[in-house]
């Protein structure tokens, strides 16, 4: 169904790391005055890349074979590693959330998240998409309110960009590349039997990109305050109102559990079982939110950058893959 393609695109982008704000801060908010422009460029890229994923992969029995061709095995391993690292980051985010909101030891919150991911991973794609649609609606609402409200709070002037234009543009390209890579199989499989799946996937990219741009602007404005936090957007929501912060924390928790189930399923295909993936994700989550997002995510972005070029390259006539 078309709506599943939209949800698949959103789910790969607007997860717990996105809602916490750390991921968006690293790739966009830390660039100060460039944040909004980079977010706008990423929005367009997300839309086009989601459309291309549908057009190249939905008619094939194996979407990965259609998209990767003879490099399917390498693509499967790479996407499995991406899913595992993202699962680890989500578990780490939920561990930090349990610590900050409930006073739990970080490891206990992470353990609960890993168990929930493993348990829900066997629920099947259809059930996961329904759950994700509900959670994404809640997260999108809270992200919009928190980011828009944070733009009204007094803050020092947004700093000028601290790096080269090429580095910042590469960060935006890489961000889109690894998020679309994570969504590749889900988007293609969700698109079967729908004539409007391409538009739906592009619509998911548009919604994700607009949220991204709004959030990046808020985090850039308050970077001096929240740049060193695990959950910077949650900190801004709490600064607006304590009740909003608690409600947003609940939305992050629900979205994180839902997203982690999908990533546990994807990583489990590589590790021969979602429980092995959940255990590996729990172990890697010990590196912490900033250790994973600030270091592992740029590695994923650099690895996936070339993939985005291949995805956007027009397919040869008569072939389903470039």
C-alpha cells in the first residue's frame, strides 16, 4: 500500500535519534547559520531519493538485487551493519532517556529497550508499519511544537559556520544517503502493488525534511546551550514547559521502541535472529549516544555517499538497476 511507503521513509529518518535532536545537531545544527539552507537541500534530496528507491526496486522479486545488482551481497552486509549501528544508537538514546526522566541506571533503560526491540521484531512488517504510523504522528507533532517554540526562546546569535562549505554540503549529502540506505528494503517492499507509492515515498521525504529543517534551525539557535547534551531537543522542550518535556520524552520512548523493532529485524537478517541483533545492539550501546551518533553516524554517511550517487543515476533502458 502507498501509505506504507510513506511510513517506511519517515520511519528510517524520524526515529529516536532524530527526535532526541543529537543526530540533527551533529549534521545540521552545529553548522550555525547554514543549518536552514542545508536542511532545505536535504529535503529535496530525501524526496528524490525516496522516489528513485521506489521506481528502481518495487517491481523486483528482490529489491536489493534490483538496486545493487551483482553487489547485492555487499549491499546486504552494509545495510545490516547500518541497521545494527542505528539500533545501538536507539537503545543508547532510550537508556539516556530512562536516566534523565526516571532516574534509572543507563544500562537498565538500555536493557529494557533491547528486550522490547527483540520481542517486537517478530511482529511482521504490517503490524510494525501501523505502530510506526501512530508513533510517528506523535513524534512529528512534538518535534514541531518543541522546535517552533524553541525558536521563540532568547538565545545568543546563531554562530557563523565553523567549517568549509564543502564539508557542510557533504554532511547533508551523507545524512540523506545513510537514511535512505536504511529505508531501501522497507520502501521497496512496501511499494508493491501500488501505483502511487513513488509519490507517497516522496511525501514521506518531504515531511521528514520539513521537520529536519525546523529542528535544525532550533538547535542551531541554541547550540551553545544544548550542543553537549545527549537529548538536546528534549532539553529545549523541557525549557519551554516541564509538562511538554515529559510528554515529548514519552513520545521519544514509544518511537524508539517502534523503530528499534524494525532495525532489529533488519540487523537480525545478517546476524541470524533478532535476539542476536538486540544483544549486539545492547553491547554497542555502551559507547553512549554521543559516542555512536557523533562518530559512527559520520562513518555511515561517508560509506553511503557513493550509494546515493548510484541511486540517483538514471537506470539504463531495459534494466531495473543502474
